[in-house]
């Protein structure tokens, strides 16, 4: 079981370390998080994944199922979609800082004492 999750449909952007579990689709990432809900320490998510579901769907799943990796990195080059994912995560659950990587990268640190009931927010 790998402790780091990478979601991106573009193999050229994959991390070089073999410590990462690579997912090409939102469905693959959701399946991996479902199988290892308390084991993933870092999830790095792209938004644009082709014509199917996006990284936003993974964020919605994490909020709905209350699966909170300690650190979430949004590495999408789609600025507006990345901001939307960030807003969903910062709704009382994660704090962030910006880091350089393409157009926008945001690093999120889980703060459990701030976590409200996120099911309604994620689904409603």
C-alpha cells in the first residue's frame, strides 16, 4: 500500500518516486481512497482529467465520506477549477499556503478541530 496518491491524466507530470500510487481517473482515485481511507498521507489532485469526472469529484467524495488525508495538494493548471476545489476544502477543514508549480498549487493541512459537518456542504 502506497501512502501518497497522485491524480493526473498526463503521464509526463507523474512524480519520479515509486512511493506514489498513480491514478489516471477520478474513479481510480475514489476507489483507492475507499480501499485505504486512513492510510493516504498526501493526495495531489489535478482537476482536468479528460471528458469524464474531474478532480472536483474526488474532493466531493472525500468531503461526503469524511476521508481526509493530512495534506492535499491541488496541482491543476486550470486556475478557476483549482480555486473551486480549494474553496471546497477550505470550508472549515483545511488551511492552505501557495507553492510554486505551474500556474497554481495549493497545499492544504488538515485541522480536525475546525472540521464542521461537511456532508451538507459537499452534496448541497
